[in-house]
């Protein structure tokens, strides 16, 4: 039961992280569109504002990456618990089958001796069937947990891929901003040189 609650909480956290990544991606798309409308030119204030936005987004991405890493550790821990539980179930099954075989053989031998032994045999068989039902329930629970963990791993992989794409987009935006800044600096230097040359010609 505790493992099911843990898995549910993991899925909820992953959904929240995925929603955050979608919001950040929309913000980057909006920013990219604004940059295209400016034809590669931005003012100093706009540039600094964009830099701050990019820095904030980078910080949010780092937080998101840390959360994903934490969820990965929790997922690995849950997988370890499933593995331990599976091995324990296998041991219980083997012990049960062995004990069941011994009990059935003993019951068959003793049932031939007296009616009281027959009643005892029926009771033992009922207990064994009850234990078998319990083991079947545990087996179904483990199967369900494995399926949930498989889906969670797929969702986690998709989120990691989205995060990598987001980081590549951030790097692209940063490169555009840097190239725009360098272009403005070169244009400023060229203007100063032309002005100095004009003054020299007049003298």
C-alpha cells in the first residue's frame, strides 16, 4: 500500500514538472518571436531584461533538473524495493509449494487411518488455499507496480528529453543575444573611426 502511495506521488510531481517545462517553453517561443520582429536589434534595456529573463529561466531549469534528479533517485529506490519484494515472494512461493507438497502427502497418508485425520487434512488444505490466494494478490500487486513504474520511467525519459531541448533553445537565444551585442559594439567602433577621420581632413 505504501509503495502505491509513493508511486502516485511520483507521478503527480512529474506531471507538475512537465507543466512547468511547457510554460518555460512557451516563454522562450514568445521571446524568440519578439527577437525576430526586432530583426536582430534590441536596445540596452531590452537586452538587459532579456538577460535577466534568461538567467531566471536557467535557474528554474536547474531547479527542475534537481527535482528530476531527486525523483530519479526515488524511482531507483522504489525499483529496489520492488526487486526485494519480488525475491521475497519467490522465496515464499518456493517454501509454500514445498510445504504444500509435504502437507498433501502427509494428509493423504493420514486420511486413510481415521475420519479425524480427514477433517484435519481439509483444514490444512483450506489454510493452504488461503495462503495461495494471498500470494496471488501480492503477485498482482507487484505486476501493477511494475507497470506503473514502467510508465513513470517513460514519462521521466520524455521530461529529460524536453529539458535537453529547452537547454539547447536557451543556448541558441544566448548566442543570438551575444552576436547582437558584438554587432552593436563593432558598429560603434566603426562610427567613431569615421568621425575621427572627418576631423583630420578638416584640419
